[in-house]
């Protein structure tokens, strides 16, 4: 039987479980304030990082993010966009259609999106801080790509693993993905067992006692 890929294993988890695994391992990665900007599905993939910043002169520039989209040649990419300016868009429907054509899996924006109905109409997932109608043109530019970026206080590197769902977005360092997945799968099994236990009437105080849950990190769950 074919073994599931790393991305398939990550997709079988959720952000809550991955966040707990990162906690146990002492790794940053869980964020807050980046939520689905329409009722979009979970996204799982590898980060293509993009850094934005305010436009400080009147010189014309290539539209932000478009060079990164043009360069994508695999089907595992999630655009991770940092440096968004409050109230100003750094995503819209034309970019969404271009990304969809390149089989990009979605965008996680530490910033705002406009034209969100355009992304929704093509089922392109967008996670971010909020929605606005104010265009980025002549206000925000792309200053870099493929380099480490700061997203809600978390450093995200090119090719790190990304999972985003209704609870938010989590980033996993590529070098630690197997360790995080192994622990996350143990956590998921333990949590499923805890749910089953309380449904049968077992005391929730006992089921959720710290010593019960900490046993996961000691390899106590198969």
C-alpha cells in the first residue's frame, strides 16, 4: 500500500492539533488573526513567501505578487504574503484567477483583500486579516520573495509547510515536519479517544486532566 505523502498527512490534521504539537516541541508557528475571508476550504501546502511594503515614490512598478505567481511551476504552493498595510488591499480577483490557473492552493495574507467575491467565485481560498475595497496600486509594492518573512510574529521560510482552516493559519518548519506530524497524529488519536470517553459518560475532569494529556508527549499514545 502506498504511504501517504507529508502533505497528505498534514491535510488529515487540523490547525488545533498542529498547534498543540508545536507547543509540545517548543516551536513557534501558530498565529492568530488570520481567518478565512470567505467560507473557503482548508488549505495545505508549501510556502512561497512574499514581502510587501509601502510605496514611497511615483515610479511605475510591476504589480505586487504577480512575478511570484508567474514563476510557480508545481502544484503544492501556498502564497504567504507579509507586510500588508492596514486597510489597504494586497490581493484581488485578477491575482486569484492567475493563481488558480497556476494550481496554487491558496493565499495566506498578513494583510487585507479586496474583490473577495472574485476569489470565492472560483473557489480560491484566501486567509487574512480582513476585507477592504482600497486598492494597493500606488500604495503598496512587493519588496522581496523567497526569503524569510514575519507573519503575525512567526518567521516563515520559503518551502515551510502551511495549514490553514477556520481556526486560523499555522506554519511548520520544513526541517521539523516529520517530527510534528508524528506527534500530531498521536495527539489526534488521543483527542479522539477523549471525545469517545466523555460520550460514554466518563468524568470530563478525569479525561482532560493534565497528566492524561501530557502522556501524549511521552509516547503514551499508539
